[in-house]
């Protein structure tokens, strides 16, 4: 898969951009606040149908779009795969309320659901703030897992979306049951909940099994990368931390595992059916508690992912350097896992990450660029890259939302 063309209209500070990608490597240079991140974010948006952070979609619409008769925002790309061209497009148009926007997705000119877009142009995005995956909250890590998994696995994406709808419905039912102060064992509560429980279990079990299995694979690759980054001093472990035991261990061992007290061991793969059994039992046993809370307490929406280096939790005890290495190792592992599972390497998007990294981390990161068919890399400083690297790349300069080819003749070095 090769991204050959990007077209932006009223996307953030880009009034109008038509950009051809001509080389496996694109290097985009510009000072701060010129549009480097915005350009990568636009590609990521087409790839995942999600904005980079969980920002409101309307935030990506150019402030100046309002001066148009119809203030729309459009992001479109052409990709090449096996000699065929694929056209991907997202258009945001204002709703009647004047605040929100409607998202319309087209693939080869045909209207589709957002979900259909995901997986057609797979990307892995590296940001300076990736360290948040290690030191931030669990929602950040779930979002990370979801974006990675959705790109590889359509069944996951459908199950996740269905699960999220079911949780919302089930939560409002639990809340109303709490307000009615129904006895949790009353037949009415049972009958109503049984319907939603089964849907919750069906979709949630698939999500949990896939996350667990994915983390097992990520761990193997991330461990190698982390060892390399730490000069062989540290062994990285990734632990899937679900809100109940999905059958990954015997119950007493599972408790130790959650406390970080179980010695490192290889965990078996999980099947959705096995998780479903454990999930059903958990819900049945905790029905009273859930009604009391008026919310769904168990399931993938409460999952977390833990990073350990030499058995120490990096979120609590890691230095900035260790956390940065672990986040980088995770992303590099994702590239490998995605390449293996889909038989094609993802498009790499590296946003101004070089300046943050020391020599060892830089060279580890640059080594993956050699393994992928395409990467788009941004920088404020050409000097972050060797002349040899720059010679291989398509060089672009961005200034105030305008992208121009960079003159080789005046190139430094
Ligand atoms: N919705 C928007 N409409 C117009 N301009 C925007 C919008 N959102 C952000 N910007 C502008 O985009 C610029 C930041 O671009 P960014 O890609 O983050 O820069 P950098 O090159 O530093 O990565 C800022 O000047 C900001 O004001
Ligand atoms: Mg930026």
C-alpha cells in the first residue's frame, strides 16, 4: 500500500492542499505551528476515521471555513495497492445546530460507514507525547489498543462498536433499576438485564480475547526492542489487566498477577467463548453490585495495560527515559505485529520525534524506516537527519499551511 496523493480542504490551517508523495520516504520540515502535525493528523484521520487525541471532530475544521458559502472540511487520499487506486474521503459538513458536524465517508466515490474506512490505509503514528501511553491513564491505553486492533481486524472493530452501544443502553437500564429500587432478584430486573447481559458478553468477550492475544504478541516484539534500547539491562513485560479474570489464570494466581506479584510467565491465548463463560458468571455474581452502582462494572471498557521493566511497574517507578523507551518499543512492536498479521507493512507517520530522542533511540527508530514501504516524517530541523537520509527522501517545506518542494541546491549539509 502506498499513499500517493493527499488532498485537504479547510482542514485545520490548510485552506487547500494537493500533495503528491513520490518517494518511500517523505521528510516534511517547518518551524513550529506551520502545519506539520496537522498534515500527519489528516492522514491518520483517513486511516482510522478518528482524530489523533479524542478531540471533537469539529476542531479539525478550518476556522476560516466559515467564510465559505458552505463551510465544509474535506480530507481525501489516493492509495496504490497492486496496481489499483483506492480513493478515501471524509467530508465534514455543519449540522443545523451550527456547532456540530456530520461526517460523511466515501470509498471510491461511494458512501460508506466510518468503520469501512478503517484498515484500508493502515498507519502507525509516532508522537512526542507517546510517553503518555506509559505514564498516562488507562483510557489512553485502551484507545491505543483499539486503534491498532481495529486496523487489523474488522471483527474486532464491529464488536467494539457494538459493545460500546450495549454498555450505554445497559447503563441506563441499571440506573433506572437502581432508581426503581427493584430487588435485584425481582423477575422484572432479571428479564430485562438478561437480554443486555447476553449482548454485552457476546461482544465484550471478543474484544477482551483479541486484546489479550494482541498484547501477548506485542510483548514478544517490544521486549526485543526495549532490550536493545536499554543496552540489554532491562527486560520489558506487558501485562493485560482486565476487570475480571477472563480465564487467563486460576483465580488465586490471577489476583497475584493483578498485584504484580506473580513471577513472569507465558500466558495462554484466550478464545472468545472461554472469556464469555467467565464474563457471564461474573455478571450473574455481581448483579446486585452493578444495580447498586447503576453502571456496568465489568468488561473491556475497564481494561488496562501495564508496562513492567525488570518486574517494576513503569507507570509508578519508571524514569522518563525508561518510560520513553517502553513507549517507543511498544510502537515499534505494533509495526511488526501489524506487518505480520496483515502481510503488509503499515504507513509510518513520525511527528517531530527525533529531537526528543538520544542517539540509541534514534538509530532504533530509523532502523524500522528501512523495513517499511512508506514513511512520512516531520522535523523542525533538517540537521536531525543525515545528508544520506535526506538524499533518499522527498523533501518538503511547510509554512503557514502551504507545502512546497524543498530546493535540493540550498539544502544544508
Ligand atoms: N481548526 C483550525 N483552523 C485553522 N487553524 C488551525 C486549526 N487548528 C489548529 N490550527 C493552527 O494550526 C497551527 C498548528 O499546526 P501544527 O500542525 O500543530 O504545527 P506544527 O508544524 O508545529 O506541527 C497553529 O497555527 C494553529 O493555530
Ligand atoms: Mg507539531
